[in-house]
C-alpha cells in the first residue's frame, strides 16, 4: 500500500498543505512534524511519497531521505535560499512558494511513476517464475514422450489434462511426474 506523508516543522504549514492536497482529491495518510514520526509511519508500507520542508524538528530533509525505506520518494518544498540536498540526491524539489497546482500535479506524477515501477517489477517477477518453471515442464513432457511414445503436443495436452484434473498448477504436476520416475 502506498502512503502519502507530510512532514513540516510548522504544524500549521503541515495542516495547510494537507487541506490543499485533500481538497484536490489526494488522500494524505499522516501529517508529521518530525523525522522520527515520518520514519514510524513509513515503516507501515513498502512505498510512498514524503512531502516535506527543508528542516524538520529533528533532522533535515536530506537526512530523512537517507533513512527512508526503499520505495519512498521525497518531494522537498523549499526556497532557493535554503539550498538543497546534494546534486547526486534523489530528492525531487519544488521551489517555495509552491503553486498549489504544481504541488498536486507533482504528487500525482510521483504516485503514477511508483505504480508503473511496481507493475514492471511484478511483470519481471512473473516472467522470471515462468522461465524457472519452463525447464521442469519441458523435462516432464520429454519423459511423457519417451514413456508413452507421444508427440510433444500430445505430451503437453496430457500434462495439461493431469494438471486440470488434479486442480494443480502445470509446474506442480510436471514436478510430480518427474518425481514419479525417480522413485
């Protein structure tokens, strides 16, 4: 679950930004005044966005960003005079004063980028799982072909039928066929 956490040393600023985002249809999970609060909240989910000011009550945005779990993106709202995080930092910055439309658009864009990245990771995991399962299925088909004199297509159909009849995944059925032959 993705989270949106606000973090500003000034509680009024935090509540104003929360009201602005929520009026734009963007749900805020938590408004914090310290980095410690942010880190506790961030531990509740694997990814999210932290919108923060340059300095919190107990740390700077740069220190906070370095302590956040992977999967979190920091959106820093700070004046150019406040400097910023190092040039090699992965903090996204909006110069204050911030236009409310730019802020909403930035949060939405970051959340969309996180969704796309999560979808890509999920697709890669599925593809890797399929690649790992393929040799097992192929070996089982080969065994069926040798044992029963079947073509590859017929061996695949037999494997599919056994899988469907038993209510198991085809890779589980293939592993079962392979284990039957080794016993």
